[in-house]
C-alpha cells in the first residue's frame, strides 16, 4: 500500500541534521506498523514524509501506486485518503467539536449537510465523546481532544491512519482512553502507522515494529521477535533503557 | 448562538477580568482606602485645573464665547424667499387648502403660479410688481447645517475607506505570506511604497495626477468625471490597506503551524486552509491593532479638505470664516472626531469580548 524507496532527508536549520538516511520500507494494507526509537531518530520525519508534510531530498514514496513527490501529483487527493493525528492534537480552536469533525467533510469530500452530520454523530459516538459535540476544544481534557482529533481524521474515511506520538502530550491517566480507540481501529483492520513510546500498545496490536536510530531503520520484526530476541546492540540498549 | 453558552462565557469573562485585576494589584496597589480616595480627588482637581486654566486664558484675551450660536451649524430653519422675475401684475390670489396660490402675469415671461403659506406675503389682486420684489417669504423647514453635512461626509468616507482597506489588507496579507514571487513581491512593493511617503503627498498625487488623467480618459469616452470624494476614498483606502497588510501578515504568522498541518493533512487546499482555518483565527488576534488603524483612518480623513472635499475639518474651517467663532467650532470639531473614534473603539472592544470567549 505504501512503498518507501531509499529516502533521504537532511535539515539545515538550526544546524545540519541527517533526519533520514536511505530509509526503505513497505507497508501492506491492513498492517499495523509501530515505529519506535529515541528522540531525534527521524521517526516523526519518516511519518511526515508519508503524506508529504515533509519532502524528502531523494527517494520515492508510492502510496497506492501514486508517486507523492511527483510535482504532477495532486497531493490533496492523496492526503484525503490518509488521516493524521498529531502529538499536540491541533484541533481548530475557533470551531466546536462538531465543527472540527465536519469541516473537511464539507470542503474536501463535498458531503451534503445531512450526510456529514450523520457521519460526525457516528464518529463522536465511536470515540466516546458524543456528549461534547457542541463544546469548544479549549474546554476539553487532553484525552478528549485527542479522541476528537482521531474522529476528525476518520471522518474522511481514510485508507491509512498516521499517528505521530498521539499520547506523548497526555497526562498518564488519559493515555488509556486514547489507546483504547486506537486498538479498536486496529481490530477493525485499519492500516496504521504509529510513532509512539507505548510499548504495551506495540506489543498488543502491532503487526510489525520498526526501530529507528540516527535516521536509519536499525531493526524490524514482529513484536514477539522484537521484544524477546532483538539482534542489534543499539536495540537491546534502547529496550533496556525504556522497559 | 445559544443563550446558555453566552451566559457562561460572560461569567468566565468577569472572572478573567477579576483575576487580571488581582494580578495587577499584586504588583502595585494602594492598599489604604483613604490614599486611594485622595488620589481620585487629585485626578479630578487636575482635570478642573486644566479646564479652568483654558477658560481663564480665553477670558484674559477677551474672547466672547457664543456657544448658543453653535446649534445652527447642525440644524437650522431655512427661509425661502421668492422674487419677481420681471415687470408684471398679480392676477389672482386663490385659496388652496391651507395655502394660497398667487398667479402673476409677467410682461415677457408669461403667467406663473406660486403656492405659498398664508401670511407670507403682502399683496392684493391687481398689484404691480417689479423685478427683485419679494413675492413671498416663509419658513422652509429644518435643514442640516454645514457641520452636520461635514460630519456625514467624514463618516461616509471613513466607512467606505475602512471596507476597501480591509479588503486590500486581507488580499495583500494573504499575498504577502504566499510563496509565489509575483504575489509576495507585489505585496512587499505595495507596502513599502505606500508606507514610505506622507499621506498628504499621496492624496495630492491621487487627485492632481491620477485624478486629472483618469477624468480626461473618462471624458474622452463620454463618461462623466468622478467626484473628488472617490479619489479621496481611493487614497485613504490604499494608504490604510498597506498598514493592514502588515497587521494581517503578523496575525497569520502568529497561528500555530500545527493548524496548517492539520488542515492540509486532511486534504484541504492552500486556500481552503487559509480562509477556513487561518484567517478566522488570525482576524481575532488582529482586532486591536486593526482598530487603531481605523481610528487613524478617521483622523486622516481630515486631510481630504485639501482636495476640495467638504468633510468635517473643511466644514469647520468654512464655518469659522463666516462666523469668526474660532474657539467654539474647533473645539466642537475635535469633540466630534473624538466621538467617532471612541464609538469605534467601543465597538471593537465589544467584538473582542464576543470572540475572546471561544
């Protein structure tokens, strides 16, 4: 479904950092891929390249057979098929919860009023927040905001969901409610790429774990293999530090 | 908007204000109530001293205050006087409801009939009239005075220039932050050129350079020339627009980049993101500087008197040349400007409070 071929990315501001060095990977439909690694390892950059929020310096990414770095590609149609959830939620503060979930349905999917309202109602119920439909984002807790953000991404009926450290900005007692929603999604067969520090989540629902360090994919495999018998020393060290 | 939310938000606002007051009072406070009271008295004393000093100074130079003559510059009762246009004779005076119809036959202009109120003339049938004779003289109702007209022109010009200024500012601001050189560089050039020369000079250029050429071109094509007011409005809105561009740009750049990423990653185009996500949020933060800009606009409109637009300042000057009530009229003029700017800033504060609750 997503084919990443030899991508490179270097940041020059504020100083030169090689964020991605020759990264290649293939993500199949229905797969739940969990990307882990120390901070600054390039895992967020990798995720953001998948929907061209960052442009790679070299290399190619094919999404459903479409080369997303090709200037002729209409990136908006590709992005509409890929939902994204951010660490800092990024809800639109000038719109209500309902407005947040509805807006892109109206502008991008051109759904009729009835259809998008029905969809919004259904999704808010799914993430367990229908009581807050008329509330403003600033009046919600972090966990609630992140669940709204997930509903907002799902409203586009995406084929792939990208999660960029969705629980890192949350208070510990709110992480569970967000992970619950993500687990439900995984069980429903959604293709997911998650950058996260939640090892429990990786072990429970991940089909494949990718470990990145210094812009490279160091090791990958099934969670059983990855957590029990890591091969590389760098992986062993990382797992020792966090577990 | 549902009433429940508004209620909660106004309570929230009240708490916020109280909190801010407490925070400020922790920095610096007059804890002693007597000291606070004395300080208020001190302010009032100062105020009256200034007013008193001004009054004393005018008495010292023997200025005759005649405020009672001022109202006629706002509203006055007009007198209508009808003159005979030639030699002739009053043919008939006939009742016409509450009025009288006077029919006059003039030697070289034929018969004329005037409908005038009773008691406004002193003729009987058969009287002879000569050119310049007053046929009738009566009150013609209330008319707006020169200051009222000037005030209206100032309001109209400021309002239109504000609308065009906002439009220019938003278009320019969006162009200013775009990556396309033609848009970005045009916006930068516009801002730098307009901000770099005095408004007075720009008004002159608009009227005497642009106005002259445009009016000539219009006349050549058989279109009547534009009123000077329109050149004034153009100059003011283009001048204000340049400042609004920078304000809008600052507002857009203050939006968290995550907002753009969230919008774009859901497949919105650049312009959808701009008009549905960025601008609505930016407009909220730029309201205070925007208000300051439009207050300046109202005051700057006083320069338009130089291109023969009779706005408030020019009207005041004309009023003074006929009445010599220099002090009253200039003070009044200043108060009228103050009223306009103060109303505007009150409206903006109300808007700010409305939007701050979200």
